[in-house]
C-alpha cells in the first residue's frame, strides 16, 4: 500500500512539475534592430555634414535655442578634431558663426553639441549669386536616402559622408538614375572615425537628369549630405530617412521650376499620392497618384500642376524618401520635407544671410490654426512676436524682415509644418525647419 | 675485560677476528639477559664492555667481572690494539647463539665496514622488526616491511642497505674510531641511520646479515618519545649531507613535516604537529653540538652525497604514509565494515587491494582528479558565480561583517553567506585564493561522494550503489544544471547535503555527550549546506519528514535531531539573513530554467519505478524517498522560475541532486537483492539498474569538461586587457552588457538584455550577488534607458560619474547599437570574444577635487592625505562613508584629509557576524570532542 501511495505521489509530482507554466523566455536577439532616430525633433547635438569656408563661399553656422545654452563646435578631420569653438546662445535667441573664422578649409563639416535645449543648428551660404541652406541633422540611422540630385551639363554633384563618431564606418552606396540602378560608383567604402569623405558623382555618372543615392551603413554611422551646384548657385541637403508621409510647405518660389523626387529603396513597388494645398485651402485638395517601382526613384515635374502658391503632402503605402527640387537656368534649390507635423518649429539660419526671407507654413488639418512666429537674434527675444492665421488644408507664405537675425521660432496650438527660403539676385535657398518636442 | 671461551678453531688457517662486545645500556635494561646471550655465542667475543647505565648496571658488571665504560667514545678511545671489530648491542637485544659468528663471517667475506643483524621481535620471534632498511632523502626510514610481517627467510641475503638497526651491529675497529661511535644523543633508530650514513660517507660498506638473528625486546624505544626520532633524523641530515644538499633538503623536511602535522590534526595522530614543533625546537637548540659533530665527521669523510643517494627511495616516505592513511580513512569511511579493532584492520589490509570498496574508492578518487583537473591546475574558470576569490580574505571578512558590499555600485547590505564561509577558509589557508577555491571544489566533490556513501551505507547499500549514487550527486543532471549556470557555490551545498541528512537520520549514540556532539555535527553540516544554498537549510528536515512517511523501520526520532540542527544552522546565515527580507530571499535573482531532458527523465523514471516496484522493502522505500525528493526539487525549481527567484531554485536543485542520487543507489542495489523473484520483477529491477547506470553515466560529461561542469572560462582572458591598461590607481569599473546568462553573477535586467557593473580588472566572488537597487543603480538604469530611447552623443561622459572606464559587450544587446553614433567610447580590439569600448571620458571611481584619483583598496579608498580636500566616491550614497559626508547626487563626497576613506559599517551586522563565528567554533569543538 505504501509503495502504491509512494508511486502515485512520485507520478503526481512529475506531472505537476512538467506542467507548471513558466514564463516564456524571450528569444535571444539574433539581429538587433538598428537604433534609428529620425530627426523629428531637436536633440542635444546637430551634425552638419556639409560646411565650407572655401573662397567665394561665405558659410555660416547658425545656432538657435529657446533657452540659454552653451554650444561646442568641433571640426573633425582625418581622425582628429582639427578645430574646436565654443560659444553660447542667450535664449531664446540665435547666433551665427562664420566658418572661416574657425577653419579655412574647402570642406569643414561640423558637429555641434548643446549643453541644453531645445536648440538647433543650420548651415547657410550667402555669397554673390549663391544661396544655400540646410538644417543640420540630429538623426542617426543605418540607411540614408538622398534623392534630388542630377549631373546635367554644367552641374556638379558631390556626396559628402561625414563620420564625426568614434568608430570607423563602412558604407555601401546604391545609386539609381533615370536608367535604373547605376553600377560603377564606389559601392563600398570606409569612412574613418572623426573624418569625412567626398564622392564626386558627376565625374562617375555624368549627364544624368536625375540621381538618387542610398547610403547603407554596415558598421558605425555616417551623416551624408549632397552638394549640387549649377552655374553660380548651390544647393545643399542632408540625407533623409524613409517615411510613408512627407509634408512640403515650400514647393516653389517664383524663380524656380519645381519638381518632387520620390525614392523607393524597398524591394516592392509602392503606391503613392500627391496632395496639393493652395493658399485658399479647400476640403478636397487635388490629388495625383502613381506607383513607384522597387529600388527606383521618380522625378515628377510640378510646373504644370502648380499654379501659384502650393504646398504638398506625399503619402505612400510604404516608407519612401522625398525631396523637392527647384531649378532655373541659374539657380538651384533642394530641400527635404518633414515626415511629420509639429506644434513648434525652430528655423536656424533664417535671416543669417541677406535676401528676401520667406516663412512657409502648411496646415494639413481640418481646422484653421493661428501661428505665432518670432525672429531670433543674438540679443535674445528683442522683437515682438507676430501672429498669422492659416486656413484648414492650406499653405501660407509670410515675408519677414529678418535683418541681423539668425533664426526663427514658430508655434501653434495644432500641428503644422514650417520651412523657409531666401532669394537674392536669382539665387534661391530652400531650408526645412526643425520640429521641437512638445 | 673478561676472557670468554674462544670459538672453536675453524678449518681455515687465518687467525679469527677479535671482537669486543659493547652493550649499550638504557633505562630498564635487563643486563642479565643480554650478557647471558653473549656468553652463549658460538663465536665468543674477546671481551664484553657495558657502556653507560645506572648503579644497578654497574653492580651487574662488577658481579660478572666485566668492564664498564661511561660512554661509547671513551670505549672507542680505550680500545686495545688486538681488537678487530666491535659488536654494538642494545641492552634489550637477545642475539641467537650464532649471531656474532654470522656477522663476523659475512662482514669479512664481503669486506664490509658495518654489518647489522636481522632483528626479530622478542615477543613474537617469527615477526620481522628490521632486516636493513632504505631511507628517503630526508632520512625517513623505509623498511618495506608489512606490518607484523612474518619472517619466512624471504629477505635472507646479505646486501647493502642505507642503514641497519643499531640493535646489533658489528663495526670494524678503525671505522669506529674514525666515526667516534654511535651518537648517544640520538634515539635508537635515528642513531642507526646516522651511524650507517656516516659509515658509508666515510667509504665503508653497510650490509645486513640476515643469518645473524637478534631478538629485540624494544624497551629501548619505550623510554624515548617519538619526536626524538624525528629530531635525531634532522641531526643526522645536518651531519651527513653537504651544504648544497642541505640547502633544499632541510626546507623540504621542514615543510613536509609541517604539512603532515597539519593533516594529521584531522586524521590522527593529532600529536604529530606538536611532535614536529618539539623536534625542530630540539634541533635548533642542539645546533651548536650538531655543527661540532659535523665538523668532526668532515675529517673522516671520503665520498660525496651521491653515495648515500644510491640506497635511498624516491619521494617522501612521510607524504607516502600520509596519502596511504588518508586513503585508508576514506576507505574506512565508505566501506561497510564497522568498528576498528586491530584484527579487523589486519584482515582488511590483507585483502585491501581486492575489495570492491577499495576499487570504488580508487574510481571515486580518479573521478575527482579528472572531473576537476582544470580547477586543480588552472584555477576556477571564471563564469557565472564562479568568480575569483579576492586577494585579501581579511578585507572580505571586513566587508562581510557589516562592511561595504562592493557588488555593483555598492551597498550596505550584507554579503551572501557563501562569501563569508569562503573567505573564512581562505583566511585559514593564509589568503591563498587559488588554493581555497581548489580545496572547496575538492571538498564539494569528495564530501558529496563520501557523504553519499555514508548515507546509503546506513541503509545497507553496497559499494557499487554508493559509488554510482555519489557520482549522480556531484555530477548528475541536477548538479550539471547548477554548474552549467555557473553557480559554483551549489557544489559545496551538494557536497554537504548527504552529510546533513545522514547526521540527522543516524540514531542517537550512547551517552549525553556523544548526543550533544552529534547534534553539533548535524548543526555544522546543515549550516555548511545553508551558507551555500540558504533555503536548503530546510532540506534535512524535509528529507526526514519524507523518510518518516515513505521509509521503513524506526524513523520519526530523526525529527528530534533535524529540528534543532536546523535551528543551530540559522546563525550561520547571519548577518546576511538579518539584512534581507523574505521577499528578497524568495524572489531575488533569476531562477534557472531547467527541466530534465528526455535522456535523463526516462532513465530516472525507470530507476524510480523499478526500484519502487521490484525492490525489497528497503530499496523500494529508498527509491520512493529519493524519487519524491528529486521530483519535489524539480517542481520547486519550476515554481521558482515562474513565481520566485534564484535561492529557492538552488535549494530545489540541490534536493533534486540528492534525491536522484538516492534513487540511483536504490535502483542499483534492488537488482542484486532478488535471488528468488519472478521474471517480471527481475526485469523491472534490471530496467531500474539500467536507468541508474545511465543517470550516473551523465557524470562522464563532467569528466570531459574537466572543470566540474562549469565549462570554459568566460572572463579571465576576456578581461585581461583591463589589468594591462589600468592606471596606478586601479582599473575602476567595467559596465558589462549582454544576455544575462553571459554576465558574471547577478545581472540587472532590462528589455531584452542584462547589464551589470563590476570592478576592473576582474570581478571577484563578493561581487557576484547584487543587492537591491539603490539610487546609483536607478540612475545608471535611467542613463542606459536614455541611450536607447533618445540616443546620446557622449555615452562615455554619461557613464563617467559611475567610475565606468570600460564597456564590454558579452553578446547581442541593444545598448551596443546605440553606441554606433557617439564620440567618447572607442571600440578597441582588446578581447578575443567580447566587444570592448574604452571610455575616453572616464573618471576614477574615487577622485579628489583637484582631480587626483584615489584607489579602491577593498573595502576602503586610499589616496594622498591633504588637509581640507574633498573626495568624490562613486558608490551608492550612504552617510556612513566617513567624515564630512555629503551626498553628491546618488554618490558620496567625504573629507580626504586622512588619506583613507572607510565605510563605517553596521555594528549590528558586525556583532551578528561575530556571533556566527563564535557559534562555528563552539559547534566545531563540540562536534570533535564530544563525539570521540
């Protein structure tokens, strides 16, 4: 009897032990997701992959902040920090620093570190018949896309790869043009820590009407930027990550013919839609749609579509990259869009060079919004804020006198997108804004 | 000198040698006996001189008309020219009638200088006492004779030997004069060795003449304490060897004697260490006279030490004897015979080599040697909780007794009791960390196998069953699971578990003192079990209760021992127990995710089922007992994995190991106990046997591993760079990130990875158990979360306030991918397998205001003493960190004017640690003395 009871007990224990539910162990991560931070907001630093103090290019670094911050600018080159500059911004305010004052180099990419935030940096070039501008990024991703390039006659297209970090980077380039995937470019290359490299695309792929570059980082990280010069003018834009929605408050100015370039790095075709927003607004903006083949890009001229002031929203059923290009015989401007709307934006570099400055606002919502904007200068908030209403589903351009300023802060009670432009003597610069976290 | 009857004329024409018989008198010598024996010699000596002795001896001399000499030296000086040889005889010797004739004949025949007789015991004339001997190089005699070996003339050949007994030896007159005779300050055996060595070094041959038989009463030895022989041998070394030989022989003799003395404290005779002390004190005290004798002998010396080496055995006789005694002890402990009468010992020694117990002992010893070979020769592999012991045991004990717990970013919480026990042993072993780890590992393996043998012997199981059970205990699936997780302390718990259960299950001995001694021993063993697996403190009680339910025979009385033994063991967990809560005790750490694989489960089921159904009453009860214990342990570990933490899981797996071992033992013996059973029953028993053998065979995996199942070292080589690159102030800290099971000791868990901070260059055992998170730990956690959520450009600067100089990734983790875009962690190819980042913004874990780094000299910080200086300590904030304390964020800032910053500690924990230590001593004394 005791044996039987003992056996029953043993069997019972065995079964219960076997059946005790235990928490499922998470599988060991085999391939961890790459830490990707999209530049949807300003962070404690900004990486400016392109800056130059070459002869004829008066480049300035514009630093804008909403609070008192110290900023450290370091200029890495050939594995070391070649120059270091420290400054401070009285918030809310903005300062400019001519690159030539710190370093005289043809290429002088810079890393900006802020002691506090919100703060943002941008690069602006303003010389004779040359205008260019672009906010510096604080994004980090393993895959960057740079649509919007071309190597037509008289154009010079240079890809800048900036690695300010402590680890060497190894990158692979994929280039597509109107001919499809382009072989023959340096497909795999290394960028040493604290250094940068330049790839002359017009030399390797001349006479292309449209070029889009994908930079895939296998080890480390790089910040890419594209520099496109046509005639005397220059356009500079930083790489973007992919998103299924892009907002463009700035599509064209009077001087330039607009086009939008969409790039699909994926292996499946993507359906996209273009929604155009006018100044008058409307509940049903005109829409164009199409399909973007895998590993390809498309350049869609907007000259025939756009009449007057227009904003653009691109939506797709899978993440894509998008830029807007404006071009004329003598001018060129390229800017990335914003992947999301925000309630507050910093526009570093606004007013940093002389010219006609415009603030561009896009409200894709269904309610009218009131936008408050205020010019930032080195002395802090010395000027009164101004307000402007933006109708639902509309775009608005505001011309602003921005003498001696270096930035702009724009905010509203509902999400919107903001960008700015500057025109002078046929030269035009487009620049996106930097959204701030709420 | 009297003239005795001369020997009959020989058939040779040569003049027979003239021999003087010299009787060396010692206390209680019956001179009449030896003089009668001399008088009866067929080869009559030319004269007889009595050397030494008291008034009674003098009276006998006068009565018989013999000569008397106060010392051998005076005798030698006064030797008459016609004397050819001197026959030196002990007063308690009884030479047979032809003893001298044989000596004279063979001494001259082989042209020897010294000839010794075969010595037989006077009380048992058929038993050999000496027939010439070898020595080792330390002068230790090695006769090669078995104890009480009967003389069957098996050694009867004249041969050269290292020494002959001083009981009866014939020496050529010239040699005796040259050497000055035997050294009278030495006891008989040492004197024989000394004289023989000097004779050989003087160019003479020393032979034994077995045809010369002398009976020896042995009273000469009775008056001399044993340590004097030891001292005499040291004196003999000093006199005979060259300085070159002495330069290493003397230290070796000293150390071997010390080791033997220490070991014999445990295996007896316990006076060996005291004898060793007295021998060396005597030798030092007699050094002047020894050196004088050495100088005197130098004149007579003819050959080098190599002539002495020719007749010596290799190795150390003392160590050989020690090993033999230990083996005998082990054998006696695991064999089924009881009692220890001499006759039984003699009987067993005759059949020793053929006994299964000897073979199983040999097998067990070989298993221990091979299973832990990596530990014996290369130290403990650093993996999991198997971490290096700190250099200073005393410092660790300071931390243990209410000091600063150095794990992670530090804590005032007490250290795990395993650290206290380990460091206490390390202190006893003169802070030898590697030796301590090896001793503990060996104790776990050997203790477990011997303990299992003792436990199952109580139940009447045979040696094979006990051996296989022992293997299953220390290297079966459950223990492998524990070792596979790197939980090395569990090996000691496994080793103690059968002892703790055995001591409470064994019936009370006779007498109150013995009972108290038993209780003390049970408390000690339960305590030893508990310090390495605290919740296993309940294991003996649980085992007793289960045996009460499932066992046979009288069994409930064991409760009366298990309960007090458990209570006695509780203080051993202090102060750790006082510093923890029930929640932390049950839920801290992560339980091991272990479920027996099919290859272990199926044999286990076969073994339990077979033993329970087919075994006799005893093996059936044992099978069920072990089965319930093992499966209860498995269930406990599963529940711990789901609902609790590591400590319950460790205790549960120790129970599984013990239960599995009992099952294996029962299953092995169940087959052999069925001579008259049905075929079905025999079949079941056979399947039980097969299952048991398969379970025990799992131990072979541990032998292959060679590191008691701990696997390969994970940290020593990998973190070697931190030692090479550390600054003068030390290595600061390493942040290790990766899958939790790849990290040393405990890990803080985050989403999909684990991390922890360790001291550079290599984490030590006290750091294995992390305390509850405090301010600094929370801040570090927040910092790492920020890396992941928002990224950071300067993670090195963010980690610097924690004293983190290195970041080491031991496997896939998301943190590392956040380091791709940053500025101040430089990836360096410093580790063979891990990814290493050097923090270029690092700051020392303790630093003065002016930037001067302070060193972590556990458990204190040290730096330059500067009046008015303040020191930042990257330890979790605690106001007991010293003078002028203020909180610096999560850390501390204190005055650095004294050059040392120490944690004030907890007086309560300190007293509790002392209480545990005092209880340990009291129980140990009680267990040793009252159980005798």
